[in-house]
């Protein structure tokens, strides 16, 4: 565990809060509050939660009652995050189930500055619909586009979970100057797949995000939840944790276990300039030849 904050203006300490979550919302917040406090003690300049940190992962089934977890952007979860940002004197990225209007809901991440001001939000653009991940039932696809925010500790981009698999999302966020791409996440194994596919799934998850760091010459920080959460008919998801931070060359600079923990990483943002000079992928892009990327499929 890192101890002393790094004073260089080109460096920032990132804290990823990898935790369990259950049906006790207040218990979830207390667990996060403890991790926020540890992050503040270690001088974190940016603190990021996992996806839907205040609730269970209710998307394992289509259940009308689960909409009761949703709340407005100015509701208690964001107020909690604003308070934690003020206490820690850190930029905070947090995730929630947003009730935008009657019948209109989003999977949303908010960015809050160190004074507790809401800088803006990102609404998850790619919405999965897989066994145990029935998110299309709950979430409307985002309509704010891909965004990056200038903050006191660097320009930050935020994407959410299923967005991790799409290089287009990372690219469009990086092209807005994002120095760090944050991915609040909820991904795990179906127990019957863990033995046969588990290692390959984790490796693919890490590899695709490391590739975003390399291709865009920026840092990537993915923060996952942990623990077994029961679903319908005795089924469950075992969230695998393993939050990590990769540098602009794709090197893992910090990685968590599969247990609840605070993950800290010191990022030298000056490395971005150095890597992009030597690997000028942005310079050599053939933007005149990419028109087909906007098509669903090229026949």
C-alpha cells in the first residue's frame, strides 16, 4: 500500500474502491465511506467507485420492483458522493441508477470536483442483454455522447462497464483530451462457466482495456465489484474484482485481488506526451479513410 502523496504537478494518485454490495443500501454506503476515508488518508487526488456501488446488481433478472433502486441525479447517492469529495478534497467519479423521468432510466456516472460541485455526467452508451445481465430492461442508452472533463488533477474521461469492449468509445473520449479513462464496472462469472472459461474471460477483459491505453496513449483505470450476488432460481454471479490501472504503454501499474480492497496507483501524466511522441498513433490516423466505421456492417 502506498503511503505518501506525490507532490509533482504532473502526478496524481488514483484510488479505486473495489467492494461488495448487497440489498442493504445504507450498508453499501458505509462500506464505501470507509474506503473513501482510506483513500483520503493516502492522499488520493481522484477516487472512483465501481458500477452501481450503492445497490445490488439487480440486472440478473427482469423485475419491476428493482426500479425502486433508481433516483434522480440530485438524489441521495450523488449527495453522498459530493460529501465524500469535500471530505477527501479529491475529484470523485461515482455510478448510480438514474431516474431521469417517469419511465426513463439510465446507468449513469457522475464527475464531482474536490469542492463537491457536480461537473457533469455520462450515461452508459452500450447496454448489454445477456443471461444474468438484462440491462436493456432497465437502462435507456445514453444520449450525452462520449465526454471528457477538465479537472484540477487532469482531464478525465468516464465510460461504464460494457463500454469497455468498444475501441470507438475509448477513441472518441481520448480525442477530447482525456488523460485517464475510468471504467466503473460490474463483471463476473456465472459459476458454471468459471472453471472452463473463467481465466480466459478475465484475460480478455484486461487485454481489451490495455489495448485502449496503448492505442490512445493514455491511462486506463477499471474498477470492478467483488463478491457473489444471488440471482433468480439459485443462479448467481461471482464478481471477480481484479481492478487495475494500465499506463499508456499498456503496462499494469496496479492490480487488485478478487477480494474487497482499496487500490492505489500513482500516475505520471507527463508519460502521455512521451509515449505519444514515440508512438504517434494519433498523428498517423487516416481520418480520410474511416467513413465506414459509422456503418453497422460493410456488405
